[in-house]
C-alpha cells in the first residue's frame, strides 16, 4: 500500500470515530466568549450616572440629541480622528449605520444612485470579505463585483480600472484593519490610491468599516493612514464614511456604534435618521464614555481581550503547523492575523465545501464555505473562515484536530492520483 493510501485510510478511521460520537461545537461566527463579556459587566452593574445632563446639556433620559451626546462624539472622534461635527454616534450596531447609508443612497428623493428602475447599481467587494456586507448589498439589489485582496488590501490596479470606467459602480466596502476574514490591513499606498483614484461617478463612496480598529493580537499594533485626511487632500472630502462600534470592546448586544465623515455626509445621514427615530440610546452612550474613558483606557481594556483571545490563535497556528507544515504544506494555507477575530484557510481547489460538510456531519459548525465571497460564489471552492473566539481552548483543540482530519481526508480523496 502506498503512503498516500495509508494516510487516507488512517484519516478515514479517525473520522469514523468522530462520527460515532458527534460533537456539538460552533466555530461559525465571531462572537466574544463569556470571559470576554465579563470584562464589561461593570458597564451595566457598576457605572453610576450622577448627572442626567450630557456635556452639551441634553437630558440623556429624554428625546433629542440625534447626533449623539457631545462626550460620546468626542470619544469616538479620538478613534476615528474626526472633529465633533464630523462624528455621529448611533445605536448598538455599526452594521445598522452601514445599511442606513446604503439605503439612503439607493432611495433618497434628490439624488438616488439608481435614477431609473432598471439602471444597475454596482459595488466593488474586496474578497474574501465580510459576508454580512454582501448580504446587505444583495438585499438592496446592488450588484457585487469581487476584487481579490492582495495581503495589503484590494488589488488597486483592478479597482482603479473598474471605477474609472463604469459609472454604475457607486462605491465599495473596505475593512481596513485586520480584515474579516483574512486579517490583512491596508497599506499607506492603498489608502492614498483609494483616496485619490479617478472615478467615473463624482460621488463614489467608500464604506470604511473599521470594526477591528483597536483589536490587536500582537505587540505590533497596526496603524492605518488617515483616509479622511487623504481624501480631503485629494479633493474628495465626501468620499469616505468610517464606521466603528464597541461590539467587540464591550457587549455586542448593548454597545455603541459611530460613523465619521465630512459634515456634509454626517448631516445628510442625520436628516435621514430623523425620519425614523428621534434619538438613539444616550444613556448607553454616557455609560460607555464613563466606562471606556479615553484612548489609553480603551487600549488597556483591549489588552485584556487580547490576553483571552491570543492563545486561541496560537493554538490554531500550532495545530495546523503540526499537521500541515513540512511535507503536507500543499494541503492548506492559513493566515496568522495580527488582530481581529478570524483565521482564513485556503484549501486545495474544490475542497472547501466538502471539508465544511464533513465537519458538520460530526457536529462541528463552521461558517459556510466560500461565504466570504459575494453571493457565496467562489469558483475555486477553497475558502474557509475560522472563528475561534467563543470556544474554550479544550473545545478548540478538539475542533482543530477534527478539522485537520477532515482536511487530510477530503484533500486525499479529491486528489487521489
Ligand atoms: N463589520 C465587520 C467587519 C465585522 O466583522 C463585524 C462583526 O463581526 C461587524 C461589522 C459587526 O458590527 P456591529 O456589531 O457594530 O454591527
């Protein structure tokens, strides 16, 4: 029996054992663990609000203050490098703000992206990217054009060519730091090119989703060049809207989100929101300001998250290296992110869906294969996202060993000769 056959037999035997005793583990979504949530319990249990007045004299218990309270706008302004009038503080979800921006541009009366019913609206989608971005574009009927990521952000040659020629391309998503799922960050050169590129439409829009702005996993704390400043310098002051939230700093279900952009964009979005609500939750904004305080204390708080998260990423790297270092290198490639929440696997062509299905059959749920591509469509079928944050180290070890068995079995079966 050749070596390959005996490896396959061994993997099948191991897999059969997993099948006899299925597990119940999910590595599908980037959810903070209970230990991480504990870090912010005092936000609810201990923060006392001595004055119900915000710094700009709003009674935070009452209606009003749609742009957010002054102290919250200042705090998020520190993260986004925006002035108070360039900063809008919303509710508990930055995705909601992004959807609102898209919805506003699709349907506002004055200048909608789509002037006629059958006129297509298209977006550039750096891939692999965040599936929920793709879901919202698809829901709104916006056609998605995937552009490959390079390790330093989207392939700018391709982006520049597309946006300079096609006026139906209205914008793009970028996750600039520790991208979900590849972990990569955009280089200064990419920031400059995005800020200054020629676009066929005058009001081309970049949704700059900085979800992992302070979510470092190593001592090398990646800093991204200021895209708002670069866009202003290039004569495109309204090109970019930045988004952040405290979802993965404090409590995802009860956090605070914000956006930073030109005052023109911020005012337009405030006007849009004024048609659907009178104000967001200002008490929660105040609580967050008291809890997170300033940049330094945010960094100290994020260090505690890192202490919990980092060992999980090290484990993934160690187990994959043990299985697929050396001779088996060609079975799978994986990222070693410096921040964020995900590891991305590039399997052999036509293997990702089978690996995810094999894992599901033994009770381990992963994000659907290729979900990081628009429409979930990746002709190479080689993309898997791992989200380890919500697993204990013990669970992670079990799940990763099973994953390695599945990768080995599926790859050997697919490439039998
Ligand atoms: N943006 C990215 C890139 C994410 O990965 C996530 C969560 O995984 C979000 C946004 C969700 O943000 P929020 O909780 O503020 O809606």
